[in-house]
């Protein structure tokens, strides 16, 4: 492990702990050259599929992008970050369960929309306005009307 302070690759592990879920190991390390301490994390590489974007390009799945989008949609809303992390983890679990090599980005977007609709209607509309790329206020109004119709049922 390369020291973030001096760049040396010589270090020793001082402490190792598994996460509550058991999927990550946290290691405290000490550089043998500069004696600075730092933390590293070790995890099993998950078999996530490639994401096919709307323009046809492909990229590796990145759960941080989901969290970023959720944070933007939920900004100034009374939603704890733990709920957003839970949504992201649930999407990851579903994705792994599909056991596919590639997935359309629209599948991920729809999963986020479904979760937000149950969590917070304002956050849902915020996310939908960006995700569905509403052209004008009429598109937005149709989406909001759909929310009220779902609520009545």
C-alpha cells in the first residue's frame, strides 16, 4: 500500500476490523519511512455489470453516482443520508441479483424513481425533472398529476 504522505510502499498493519455487514475490512496502517498513519479499505470486487448509457456508450457501474443524484434530489429535504445509502445498496443488490453483464442506465433511473416516489414526493419530482428531461412546464404538471392519481388509489 502506497503511503499517501511520502509515497513509500513499506508499511505495517496496526489494526484490522471488519464492517458490520462483513463486506469491508478497514485497516489502520503505519508507514515505515515517515511513520504517518493512514486507513485503507479492502473489499471483494462485486460482479457489477457495465452500464449502457442513453447515448450507447458504456461505463462501469458507480454507486457513488446514485448517491450524488439522490443527494441533489433530496437537498434541503428532511431525509437522512442513511436512507439514501439504503436506496443505493438496495439497487446494487437487485443489480447483482439480475446476474447480467450489461444493464441499461434507464433501469437504474427507474429504480431510483420508484424508491424516491415512496420516500419523498418533492425529491421524486426533482429527480424526475432531470431524469425525464421535461421540455416545459406541461411535462412537469403531467408528472405531478400522476403522483396525485397514484395517491388517490
